[in-house]
């Protein structure tokens, strides 16, 4: 399953207040690559890697590889990925500015 497929498979009403979720729903998937989003358990916490490599349109097309021993629901999986993308360190205005410019490919390539 790709990140795009995961986003479309959950109840969107549950994420009505999530700016990252809303932005990811709006972004058009792009070419993608052979990269995968990796999800595993490290020191008792869910760790997500490769969610910051490429433009957001690319990231939407990446398959998600979940460690076989990690038994989580789609909602828990999406929450972990959204948490990784937003990092919960932004103020509301910083997060809004960040996501407003995130579909700007030129800026995304500079940031990444």
C-alpha cells in the first residue's frame, strides 16, 4: 500500500482538523521512485523513516513497509506518518506556512 492509498482508505472526518492530512489529500501524486517508507518499532516507539525524501507528490507514491511484528491499524500507521511529517514542533502559523509551500517543487528540492 502506498501513502496515497493509506490516506484514501481512512475516514477523512477523523482528520478534519489535521492540516498535514488535508494537504496530503490535495497534492497530486507524482512519479515516485524505488524508495519505501519504513515503519518499525524502536525502543517501544513507532519509528518512521524515508518520509522526508523527495517531493510530497513523490512521497505519496512510496510503498509503506511495516515491520511484520508491528501489529498496528491503518489509523495508527497514518498517525505515525503524519506525526513524522509534521514533527509536532511547529507553531500553528509555522505549520500553515510550511504546508502552504510544501507543494512548491522548487522549494521542496532545496529543503530536501
